[in-house]
């Protein structure tokens, strides 16, 4: 998994765990809903500022969005 794939996987997993739609997450993070979709589909890369905004909206540390998922570490 490359870093963009890891970020996309984690972003989607945390968003779903919080039971948020892409639109709800985007609103909380102060970004556009379509941007969340593009990040989850690995079309765009997030800037470090956007990573922080999303982490804050999800109530997680920014590094959690960049860590390789446990099941993908093998």
C-alpha cells in the first residue's frame, strides 16, 4: 500500500466508524464534499493542512490517518 492508499483507506474507515456521510465530514472539516470523495478514491492527495482538518473533524490524531492498517501490515 502506498501512502495515498493508506490515507484513503483510513479516512473512509474512520468516517464510517463515526457514521458520517462524506457530506457531514466535509462540513465538519470545512472542505468540499466532492474533495472527500476524491481523497477516498485516491484521485487527489491531501495537503498536510487538510489531513489535520479531517483528523480534527474525526476526533483522531492526524498520524492515525497515515498509519498502515494492522491487517495490511503483513
